[in-house]
C-alpha cells in the first residue's frame, strides 16, 4: 500500500466511477484521478502541506476538463 493509502473510488457527476489515488514522495504529494470508463487520467502535485482535499479538487477539475474535450 502506498503512503497515501489505497485508491478511493468516487462517483463522477456525468460518467461513472472515478478512482482517486494519493502517493507521497518526500515532501510532495501527488493525486491522480482516473475515469474508469475511458481510462483517462489527470494528476496534481504539490507540497504535503497543501492537503489532500486541495490536490484532489485540482486533479478532479483537470480530469473533468480532459473528459469534456474528448466529447
């Protein structure tokens, strides 16, 4: 298991299941959001002090924009 914990499934508003994963590397934290249906992923990285919620919000926003551009 990664230091950030196991991936957490989320329900996306328009498509379905989204997996959110956190990985810590030293003083940095990376959040990756993956749309299960399409396999599209987006990541956000920042200092651990930024917090999981902030990085998750950024990664989900990037994923939403990526999915919209595919439509």
